[in-house]
């Protein structure tokens, strides 16, 4: 089979790999959709590094198949897999991490926080930019029948990450949330927050992404290039600021604005990976009783809950995807995705 390998410095290669064979507690997935998200873009852009190098806290191995938003059907199961765990033909997503399985975080479904160290598929283990992918049966998450494989790919990282952040914020219906960055995670947060009954203020530098946010139900959109973000948000919220804010951009200015644009006693959440931020702790946090939290993706149970919410609320997650590509078009796909002007993109390996 063919698989996409990141070489670093915005280069990739389509290589031949043998079809995977499941071990006793493994399954092989036939990948129907493999989403592209910001973490893939970080690995695509990263300078070429030696095998085993750590970038942004994630171990990268040379020659590993990229892609960490897997969705497809079970094609083969190992000898130690019970039918109640997985069966050939089953529609599934994958929680794209592997850990020791025994520590408190693994047992709670937060495998990415494994005390013994986690493997992230697409960086430290083979990912989903290929026709087949081998994973432990413990990483499978059912895909509701009403959801497409493309929607399942989004929930497997970007949309699931937005869900996890909104849960960390304890967003309530009737509250106002300002969402900074309307890339795949930010647009997902906009869709989910609207479905939860919140009023969304969407912030992004790209007019195309602001337009998508408006189509997804944002009540106001802000161009940070033409106005002060904090002032604009306060003007939209009776001078107080939003109840909750979420930064999905990783931009230092947006992160600072997310803290400053939340009202007194409000909560700001950082979900965008990497980068820095500078805050005046007294003025920005302490004297306004602001809570600042971080959110890293989602648990296996959270992924299942997100899928159920999307299905129950009939959220059209497929609308996030503005581009669909084949494996042979991966180079063109990442070149366009690197411009950060599009909606979400997906590779359809089979």
C-alpha cells in the first residue's frame, strides 16, 4: 500500500509499505477518511530532524506514515480480539494514541497523558494517510450510523478537540463565547457552541474563514486586522466582555486578547498548540478573578460523546470540509492547506 511520509521543511513523499497484519490485540482499519489538521501542518512545516526527535512535546519518527484523524471500517482483527470489542465491517473512529494501558490516565481514557509515555499515531507510529492502519483494539471508538466517514475523521481530532475545550469551559446555553481562530478547530467550536445554545463571536484574519463562521451560526465576526479585538468584543457584550473565550489560533496576540476579552469571573481556554503569550498577571487575571485553563484534545469517552452529540443535534460537520483529496494528491493538498485560508481538508485513501 502507499502511505504519505513527512520529510520536514514542507516536503513529503508517497512511499510503498506492506499491508499491515494485526497482532493478537490489534485490528487493521481500512481508512475511508483521514482528516488534515493543525498538528499535521506543524509536522509538515517542521525542519527535518533525526529519528526520535521531539517537537512540541510529540515524538517524531522518521519514515512514519502521517495522518492522525483516522476513520474507516474494521478490515481484520487479531486472534485475541473478542467480537464484542470489534468485528470485521464495523464502522469506527480511532482515538489516535497508545499508552501503557495500566496507569491512571490510560484507565480513564486519557491515553495521550500516559505516565509511561504515549505514542501519537501519525508522528511516533504509523497514521492514517494510507489505505490501511493497524491499531490496538482499545483505541477504537464507534462511529454512529448517521455520520459519514468524513465527519468521523473530523471528530477523531479537530472537532473532538473543540468539544473537549468547550467541556473544559463548561459552556452553557445563553452564554457568549468569543472564539479566536476559525481554522478547523475554531470552526468546529463555532458549530458546537451554536448547537449548545451559546452566542458566538468569531475572530479570524482570513475573510474566507470569517465567512464560514458566519454560515455556521456565529452572531458576529471580527477582523483583527481592522479593529481592536478586545474593544470590539466588549462593545458586543454591553462593555463587560464574553462569558467564555477560546483561543484556537496559537497567535500570541490572540491568546492575550482571549484573556483580556473575557469578563470578570469569566473563563478563558487555550487549545491552540505551541507558541508563547505574555500577560500582565495582576491586571489580566488576578484583579478580574479570571480563570485560565488549557485543553489538550479529548478522552476516548469524550470522543464517543462528541460523536453522539453531533448525531443527535444533526450538526453538519461535513460542511467544515472545503477540499477532498486522494493519496496521490497529498503534496498539492498540503501546499494549499499551508496557506491557512481554507476550511478543513481530508484525504480519501480508499
